[in-house]
């Protein structure tokens, strides 16, 4: 999604943009749906905990470099932007070996493996957060791009879509693109069926993700008298759900920038197995600013969730302070700034 946001900014400036990606991940659907062409590489993630799989992934990455080079020649590329993901390493190496300028983007609070490999030869490295030891020179803190739809979303229209009255509170629950199992199960236990607490005086929108949606749908359909509950499988952007809600329960990945862009306070539950614990750092970024409450994944349970949500909705002044703190963290011009760096590198 950040790469698509930059692509849109570049397209608005008259630049022709195409993508490199894999058939197995969401870009295979999202990129064509956004009106861009895409060339596919056969790569997969590097599992350093499984040596044989890691060797196989490294071999695939090496084989993908000449394929990426041919795609760059065919597209007559003048500059390459690394947007993260499995293709970033082979695509970046293909750019450098083709003597094309390379701009990297980093969404987390540490450089990923591919960016560490490529950073010294990149024209520019655009960082979502300040990173110790990565200041000045080729490093520039731009923030993380968010889809323009997040900035343009209309609250009244979004609430109309989900049938939420103007004065009612609303909680949004989501994980990553595939969902978050512990968040999904906790929300279902807290708000659906016999295990649910007393009747709620607020709405819940839950984006379960493709993996957990069938289970969530079954639980919701089997429950009696569940009101004010909207269950979604997937949303291409969080624009409408964020515009409609007043509080978010989520992981603490790159979507923290989307929460900030929408000015939404949050209950953040960092994924405990994230690389270098970067979600803990992301959550601390919002918490230290006063925009979020952080709950450890091991401590999240239905009772804790219901109490935390209820306490925040009961304290309107605190919720507004958190919203203001979230808005203050936003970098709404991140896509535009990165697009300018890409164009400068091409020149």
C-alpha cells in the first residue's frame, strides 16, 4: 500500500510507473486493480530459522535478478524504488547492476535485510522513522506513505455505509492483510455469543482477514441477538473503517501511520514474533506521544479488552487528547516527498 501511494503521486506528476512483485502475494491483485502493470518474480521470504529453506530462497532470489533486469530493460526504466517485500533484494540488485538509480523505502524502525544490503549504493533511503546511525547523507525521514483515500475519507459517508448513527461510538478491530488470530479470537469472545460481556453501547467493525473470516462468520451467524457488529473479510484500504470509528484495536505494524493520518486513538497489541520486535517500537512511538494504549499479546483477553474499550469510551476528554496526539504524529505528505526523491534520482 505505501508503494501504491507513491506510485499514485508519481502518476499525478506524469510519470509512467510499473511494478515488480510475486504472484503469491497481495500485489498480484492490488497492483492491477489500481491500474498499474506488474512483472512477476519467483521469490519467497528468507527463513533464517530453517537452513534448507533459506538456501532455497537465496537461490531463487539470485535467479530472479536477471529476470528483473530484463523487465527493467523492457520497461525502459530510468529509476527503481524499493518498496520492501520479497522482491526488493533482487529488484535492487538488478537496478544497481543495470546502472539505474535506486531509491529505498523503509517502513519499520530498523533496516530490513534487503535494505541493509543495498543502502550503501542507493541514491536515497527514505525512512518512516528516525533510525540510530542512519542520519544525514543519503538517509531522509519522510514518514510512511498512506493511501490518499485515508486522507479524503468522509466520516458521514463511511458511517452511512456501516449504518452507524452519528453520535454512537465505534471500535474498529483489524490485524494485517491476513488478519491477526489472537485479536480476532479475543474480539469474538468479548463481543459475540455466550462468552460476551453485558450488552454494548458501541458498534464494532471487525476486519478478520481471509484466513479467519470463515470462523468469524460462523461464530457471528451462530450467535443469538448480536447487534451493532459489522464483520468484513478484507478492505482494500482502511479509509472507510477508520473514518467511521472512534477507537482502534490493532497490531502495530506499518498501519500505525494510517491511524495517525486518520487521527485515531488506538489499543495496540504488538505481534510478539515480529522481526527485531519492531512492532513494539512502533507501538511505543504512538504510546509515548499519548496516542495509544499498549497491551502485550500474552495479556490480551476478553475481559481486558472490554474493560479497556469501555474505560476509553467513558472518558471523552482522554479520547480526544489521544486523537489529537495521533493527528500530531501524521506525515500526510510522505508519498509526495518520496515521489520527489524518486524523480530527483532519475534526473
